[in-house]
C-alpha cells in the first residue's frame, strides 16, 4: 500500500481506529505520531512492529484511553475515545490492556491483582472467581493463585498480566510486547495461549511486538516509522 493508511482488508466492522493522529511529548520537542492512521476490524489480530521508540506504546496508550492525541481522532468500538464521556465504562468492559512492564502490584497476590478490574467493573465476586479459575486453568497458573507477584517468574508474571487483562471478557485486547521479557520458547507458549484465547472469545487483538515471527502469525502486520503506519508489501 503506498498511502500511509493501513486499512483493514476485512469487510468486518472496524473496532479500533486512528485517523490522522498526532502526538508529541515535552511541549512538542519529541514528535512521535505524525498523522498516523490505523484500523482493526472485529475479530482480527493485528501486529504493530517498528524500531524501539517509534511510538508503538504511545499509540496503544491512546487506544486504551490512557492518554489523548494532540490532533486527530481515536475511536474504539465506534466511540471516539477523547470525546466520550463514558470512557471509564468503555475501558472497564470493552478493552483489556497488557502493559509492556506488566504494571502488576508486587505485594498483592496473583488472585488479588486479577480481581482488581472486576471490582472496578462491578462484577460480582462469584462470577469473577469463576472467570479467574477459567483463565488460570488455561494459562497454567492455578497453583500460583495465592502467591505474591514478587515471587513469580517472568513468564508467570506475563501470563498473570494476560489473565488480568482478560478478566472482564474484553472485546478488544491491547497487548504491548506481551511476551517481551521471555525467552524464545516461553514467548512462543504465551503467544499461542494469547491467540487461542482471543480466537475462542472472538476478541480483537492489537499487539505491539519486536518479534517478527510472532507478528507474522497475526492476520495483519503493520509497521510504524516516521510517526506513521504502513502495511509492508510482503505482509499483504
Ligand atoms: N511520557 C513521555 N514523556 C516524554 N517522552 C515520552 C513519553 N512517553 C514516550 N516518550 C517518547 O516517545 C517516543 C515513543 O515512545 P514509545 O514508548 O511509544 O515507543 P515504542 O515504539 O513503544 O518503543 P519500545 O519498542 O522501546 O517499547 C520515545 O522517544 C519515548 O522516549
Ligand atoms: Mg513500547
């Protein structure tokens, strides 16, 4: 595609969209996004690649409503995120976020960390516990439920972060280097799990990754450079 618009090839409904998005930091001294366009259709898995510092996390943070663009529009599930008055509801119920650095609370247990988003969303404890057991069963973490995060291995933390992001059955999962700190085989295992869960739950995945072999397993692979997003010819 010659244009900087990386359009979803599927005819499905677009659930994550950026239109001519600009974002800089430090009063404009660090220009990161410079007219970025992005679309992900419902149920798609989309990988966002590009060199360190190109703006992958910045874009995911905008999709997750954690920051707002300087210019342009960001919408998730048809709602413009920077204008929507009910942003919290959207985030609690419709979007799950796996952070690049996990952002788990080290002094709390795996179970306590995962239950936090369900409390925020007003989900009753019984339903939340059942969901947690389903997810820890799938991720092989049931025996670690009562363990504090600080006692877990890197891979266990990564899987915990995945469970927490999925607790409220989000329609959209934003995953920022979800296998970033793992070795090759652990990374492949977590990624398989991620794809499997996303497929069974019919969720849309937008994932930032440095790992080409993982990116190529997604429905679409996009590249970010010079503040814009491109769909490389070989990935079409
Ligand atoms: N809060 C902030 N304040 C100032 N600069 C920031 C801030 N957040 C990010 N940046 C800068 O913006 C640029 C893009 O950062 P970002 O984290 O989006 O990159 P990335 O593509 O996710 O990189 P990586 O692959 O290393 O995770 C970098 O130059 C970074 O230093
Ligand atoms: Mg990043």
